[in-house]
């Protein structure tokens, strides 16, 4: 007698939740991530082809910035230390792209998209790191300095704002190590991923 409303509720919940992909069950292993989300591997290949940014580096950025949560938000800001007063920045989504940077990305690439879409967010990271490479000469393979420029902005990197933020430099080293780990993992499962890709396409 009460089953029909329950079914309607479940369907409604699925519709409202949209097509958001839950965070991977093992975010520390890139092979596991791509096995769980084969579409993400395709997105990563597209990003690498478009911008040249190594897959493992872009994925390490996503892990650090959002923990692979599509709707990730920055911490809350507080007025007088205890009154909730919005967020500390406009960062949002997988890549934690802030409004001005996301707008620049859309204008520069004529790319629409959404910060809650994994493919769009990964493309943003690829674009941003490529622009950093052109503007500051930081290699696309230099995870540490690319992340500092990503976190502090290119202007902040030029002024070395990170030198007064030991915690940010520590995070950059963590991202660097994660990218190295991802890189070794990807080497081990690349053939498997490519074989599966050939099978599907």
C-alpha cells in the first residue's frame, strides 16, 4: 500500500541528484580511479591532447582541491570570528576554480561547461597550467611550482606570496608526491586502460 510513494520518492531523489559521480572509493590509486570511472580516463586523455599537461599532475590537483567531490566548496568565512559570513573565496567544483579564473577560461577557449563537470574541470586545469607555462616559464611537469601558481595565482607566484605561507608550500609538496605516485601507478595499468578503451570503441 505504501510502496508506490516510496518508489516515487526514490526516483525523484535520483532525478534531483542528477548525474553526479560519487568520489572514487580509492582516491590514492589512479588505476583504481580510472577503472571505477572509465569516462574520466577519456577526459584525462582529451585534456592531455589539448593542453599537454600530464594526466597524473592534473589528477593530483583535483584530488587536493576537491577530493573528487563535484560540488566542493571552500571553507566558510566568519565575521568577528563566529558569525557565518559566506565563503573565503568563490572557488567551486572539482578544480576549485574561482569565478574570475573560470570566466577567463571560458572567454579564452570559447568553452561553456560547468565547474561541477569532471571533464570541464580537468580542461580548466590543463588550460591554466598551460597558461602558467607560457606566462611564467614553469614546466608542465613541475608539479610543485605549477601548484603554487595555481593556488596563489600567477601574480602571487611572481611576488612569492607562498614564502610567508609554509602550509601552502607543504601542500604543494604533497601534491607533487601524489603526482609522482599517480605517475608510477599509471605506468602499471596504462596497457589495461588502453585495451579496455579499444574494446569499448
